[in-house]
C-alpha cells in the first residue's frame, strides 16, 4: 500500500494540491440543491473542498489516511474560523461508524488513486456511510490522461468500465467529461453523478 503520509511530508506539496477546489466540483457545489445534509469528503488531503463547504455553512467530515495532510487541514480550518468541519484519520475503503449518515459524498480523485482490489470495498464503504437518496460525486481520470507506457500512475478509466464499476453499488445518473487540474498539467477526466437508491 502506498505511504500517502510520505507524499504529504515532501518539501513540495503534491501536484494535485492546487490550493482551491477542483473547478468541476466547484461548479457542482454552486448548483442549487446539489449539496444536502451532512457531507463526506473522502480522501480529503489538504481539504480545500471540505473548507469551502464549511465556509458555506455545511457540516462536513473530511477523512484521509495521511496525518500530515489532516494536520494542515485542521490548521487551515482554525485559521479560517470554521467550526462545522471535522477531520478524521481513517481508511475510506473500510470506513465504519458512519452508517447512513451522509446525504452528500465527494470524491476528488480518490477512486483513481486506489489499487484495483480496493475499489469495490471503497464503493461499498461509501454506500454504507450514505443516507438513503444520498448524492455521490466522483472525479476520476480518463483514459488518455497519461502516455500508455508510464507505470505507477493513478488509474485511468474509460466511461463504460467506470459506469459498470460504480453501478455495482450506486445508481449512476450521469458521467460528464471534465478536466482535472494539477500544478503540472490539466488532464482529461470524468465526473460521475451517482446516488444511493432510497
């Protein structure tokens, strides 16, 4: 398993840390009614998404395995005087203790960071944490984001296999093409809009 905390302990922040919410997810949270009830930010990292949602008055739980990232996220929440966001160190592929709590779940690059054998446990875990009718927004890299010869990169997905994977546990309403931003590049991706059946 990758040592995610080591990634956050490097001198340079991870390239996916752009200091803001990913634009495709910023557009989602601007849509009236898209964010409901308690919110889970799965694999929150430095948690710009969690912080932005809390600044808008939402109750948010950000979960990540990397204590260094969570320490930075907590410091940012304190600095911005945000009291409706909580950060928890845990594994989102086996999350327990939040059954049926969240009405909105965000994945800003978590699914494509997981090993193949972790993806279904993750989707099951998120389903368990979701309230009936909950919305699940997943940003994942698309095929073509990297040269085919590169190894040890995040996964990339074609639309149909991505739909098939997520549909095992969620009702997929839409998959939209989006761009994922990093400090190094702008990469093609998908935004999956899914929900838990009532």
